[in-house]
C-alpha cells in the first residue's frame, strides 16, 4: 500500500523519517536514551543487553555510518564517540558542540550567523564541506556555577 495524499482529518504524518532497519533503530534508541556521547565499544555492550548476544562490530559501525549520514547521529571526533542529534537540522548544516570537561555534558548549538560564517570560510578557499562540526571544550554553565561556589 502506498502512502496517500494528505486528507482533511488529523493524524500524525511521519513522511520525512528515513526507514530504519531494526538494527539501526536499536542503535539510535540507545543513543537517544543515553543523552551523552557513547563510544562504539560501549554501544556494542549496551546493544548486547536486550539482544542477549553481542552484535558484530562491523554491523554496529555500518549502522552508525548510516545514522550519521542521515543527520540523526553526530560523531564527536575529539571523543571518538557518537551522540543522538538533539535538534532538527539538515545533515550538512554546521553545528557546534559545547563539551563539558567536568561532567561530560554535551550541548548542541546552531545559529544562522554561524552557518553563514562557516560557509563563507569554506567558500573563500573554494572548499566544499562534507561535515561542518565545531567542537568547543570547556565548562558547562552548571559546572561554572559549581566551581564559583
Ligand atoms: Zn544535530
Ligand atoms: Zn558540566
């Protein structure tokens, strides 16, 4: 059955969501639940709990590649870890991560000005960006407050 056109009544539309295989969905659900960056090995251990067996690492890496490509998951190069996307934005849109060294909290931020500046920097060198991720390390607001107290 194909999805019909929009009718004149209320029902949820999920048309934009990419199709996820059970394996990919399991990876995404764990990252969404953890709400912090998770390394691939930890992810494999977490997947092994409900599955009752450890999934093949290549399978997990392939699922992560797909989710990153779709913009549902981000890779934090500085931590070699993965994080579910906290915001709705395009997969190729620039995003800044504010990574707290003290508590490990990671906040995701975007702004039109940041997007324009990053695009300008790349364009000035004739560079065609694939991923535009800025990682900012330091102390989150809660930890700054705690340190000051
Ligand atoms: Zn994101
Ligand atoms: Zn913190």
